[in-house]
C-alpha cells in the first residue's frame, strides 16, 4: 500500500515566497562604509553662470550670460552693423568667405570669443579666452584675375588671454591690445 500526497500549486509557491522573505531578512555581512567629505555646497564642476561684456569703440558693445561647467568651452559670436552701415563687396573679392557678411553679401562687424574656464576646489576659475574681431573700414581697389574689384578694407584683432578670477559674482575686467575691454563675471 502506498500513500501519495498532492500539494496544491498555491501552497508550493507560498512556501517558496516565505523562504525567500526569510533569507532577505537575514543581516548582510558587515562592510566598512566609505567616508563622505563635504567640501562646499556648490561643487566646482557644477554649472556656473558667466556674463561676458565687450565694450569697444571699433567693434561695438555686446553682452551675454551663459551657464557652463568647469572644463567646457563656449563660443560667443556677435554680429552688428558698423557705423556708416555695411560695406558692399564684389563677389570675386579674395578671402570674402572669411569675412562676416550680412544677407546681401556686404561686410558687417563681428566679435567672437571662445571662453574656456577650469574651476579649482577653492572656487577660483582659470580661464583661457580667445578674442577675435573684424570691422570694415571703407573699401579698397583689388585686382583679381585681371579684374579690378571694390573690396572691403577692414581692421581685425586676434588675442589670446589667460587669467584667473573668483566665481563669487565679482567682475574681472581685461583691456585688449586695441583698447577694447572685456568684463567677465562668474557666479555659482
């Protein structure tokens, strides 16, 4: 004579669930916790708001505020109409594609800044800033492939600046070789 027991499937599943819960309730092996060091409320790699303001008799006044992180770079480009208006150019002028032009192909003035800060633990930003600007200064006669052309005469400035500044909202003002001034402020 043999005796057999049939267990309903629900009882088996409930039994497995109870065993799993019992194992999960066991304490985990002890491990040393990693110490936490709080250095400041605003991490140095967090976003920082930079305001860049250009004041220039030749290239005009421009200002913009952007938010970037330490180690990133940002490109600012401002195109404005020069006093006296854009300077028309013949389409065959050499180097015309490298000049800032309006929709009609006339030269306007342009200021470009590449701004690249790296912020130290103490909140001091070390910045490399590339400044480039061009503005028309009338026209000049140019000969290209036997053709006499009327092309823009222009002035340009290109300068690389390296400086340090705090990120507490104060302003750092730099004077460029042509007398233009760039004021930079940074705030976390």
